[in-house]
C-alpha cells in the first residue's frame, strides 16, 4: 500500500499505526500547512516580519507562468516561483 500527500493545505491528520499493522505501507508526505498557519505566515510576510528572498527564485505573472515556469522543461535552480496576479 502506498499513501502520498503532495503540496496541499490540510488540517492535521491522525494516523493510527494499528490500522496499518497487516500491511507494510509506504507513506510519503510533502511539507504542508494548515489554513491557519498559511494565514499567520502571509500576515507576517505582509507586515515585513519575515523575508524570504533567498527562497524565491522568480516572480511571474499569471499570464506568463506557463511559458516562464510551468511549461519550461529546465527548472534547475528554481526553488520557489511566485505567481503574482497583480503583474
């Protein structure tokens, strides 16, 4: 059995190990935030309390996001790409 969770905002999940005892599951999670955590981080970012220039490798408009990032086969060096709706 394989369980995967990718790039979502989710609420905390309780896993009962006994429910998997007859299987050998492969459980993989990406790093996720709850909705409340996302609000906290966005508020802190907007207030200038945190900065992450080293993490953001590009800022693109919604109109150009496919050409410049999503459809670009060479994503080497891309850590975080922000899609800015105001551009």
